C-alpha cells in the first residue's frame, strides 16, 4: 500500500526579525554580564541565520508606537520585558489558532484531489503552548471539516514531532485505506525568548523563530502529476546519554529550553546508527550506509536545522555533500529553527528545487528531547 503526502504548505507570521538587529537588542540589555554580552554576540553571529519570523509585532518595532500596549519589548527604552507564562500562552492561543487554520487551508488549496469534506482525521502538533478546546478542534471547526472527523494532538514533544505525526498519519491510512489525514504543525518559539546570562537560554534566543507547516496524507489513488512524497517508512532512536542535554520545561516566565553545547557532538556520534533501521529493509541502502556512501544512494536529505553546528556534524558523520545540506541550511538562514515545523519547510524546499525529480529518494531527520532522533524515508512524486 502506497501512502502519499500532498499539499505541503508552509506559513509564517508577517513580522520579520533580522538577526543583526535582534542581536543588538538582546546584547544591549543592562542586566547582562560582560561575558553574557560576548556570548550573545558570538551565538547570534555564528548561527547561520539571517532572518526569522515572529507573531510578536512589537519585537519588529524600531521606534515606539504611541498607545500600543507592550508586553515583550519597549522600543522607546530598548528594554526587553519578562511577561509570565500565562501572558505568553494567551498570545499563543490567539496567534497559533490563526496559523493552524491558515496552514491547513493552504494545504487543502495546494493539491487537487481532496477537499475539506474528504478529511477524516486531523493531527495537530506543537510544543510552544497549550489550550483546550485545542488546535485540533479549531482546525476542524474553522475549515469546515466533517462533524465526525477524528482529532489528535501531539504536544510538547519538541523539534522532532512532525515526523511522528506523519508516521501516525501513515498508520491511520494503512489501517483505513479511505482515510485522508490533515497534519498541521505550528510553533511560536519566540513567545519564550527572554534575556538571561544562562548560556542555554542565549543559544536558544539566537536560533528560534515562528512558523507553521501542513500537509495531507492518504492511501487513496492520487494523479501522477500531483507533487508530494510517498512515505516509505519511519524509524525512531534515542541517544540516552543526551537526555539532560536537550530538554523543554515550563517556567514561571515562559517555557525554558535546555540546549547544551554537547548536542552536536552526541548527534554526530549516533546519527549513522539512528538511520540504520531506516535503511535496513533495502540491502543496497544498508550496504551504502555501512560503506559511508549514504549520500550516493539517497540524493536528498531533509535534516532538521537545529543549529549550524548540528548540520555540520550530520554532514560530516554521513559524508554528505554541501548541495545535499543546502535545503536545511537555506531554511535555517531564512527562517531559523521553528521547532517541529522546520522539517516541513526543508521538505518544501526540496520539492520546489529544480534538482529534485520524481522517483528520487529523500531521507528526513529531526532531533529533540531524549535525545531523540526521528527519521523517515520518502520518494519524490509528481512533476
């Protein structure tokens, strides 16, 4: 049974954060130590990011706007504020709902085979906020999905969560060949940015942005010209020694990221073993991985750009070419790390590339707390 992903769509909020300007704001906060200010300068400077997007319009202000309530940033004084978790989550509930619906609507519009009435299941994904009735409810209501649509939400899993969502969608379609599953990931990471002397917080502040991705997954027959991916199989592995090096906790002033500088090294040691079960069913792929020729047999790699150094380690460990890392590096440059939504942006970049052709294979990988590596093998389809 062939399960296909179509309609892949990506959406970002309108406010752009230019990396050099954000660096100036965070580096100029008076409570920072001299060491922290140097770390801000270094982290932002070597991030590989040029711009990110945010739902916080005030962060994009260069001059104060009269009469506008400021929650995160006062452009008049240049000071960052520290709202509580409730204030941040209230913004999440409002702004994430819009992006969930916009991304889902875009996915439906991006393909010809399915309409809202065909959707049988909704899977929403996020780790940057909570509310109930949740985003699965909002998507079903605002897109006019059938009254009996089945809804699931994957919450607080971290940056790798879109791949388990696609795996769950695939399993639903294998169990019910008539199923049409709408998968939507929305992450508003900038809601949790804050000034701090803590190195983990500074690194997170230099990396994360906001974005949304969505797609439709189904085993129903789809016209051959419809662009997308055949979802061949998935794998999941954990590097247990990294459990304390990447974590996501709820604090009094937003969610708190633990992202140690050991993460790239740990991933570099384990990434080859993590994709072994993905390649094992096909002897040619398994042999190529053993012989360090994975890049020769898999032309396209959708690597979650958790950071520039992570991409460097994956490129080195798997001996991939610069061209094969281009979709991930370009996504990092243009959008930053949008947690679980990011790998969908990388897949969209590959699908839009003139270098991608129907029938070619794609290996996707995303990383998150655990330290968890989720991977997927796909085949490009369509013209």
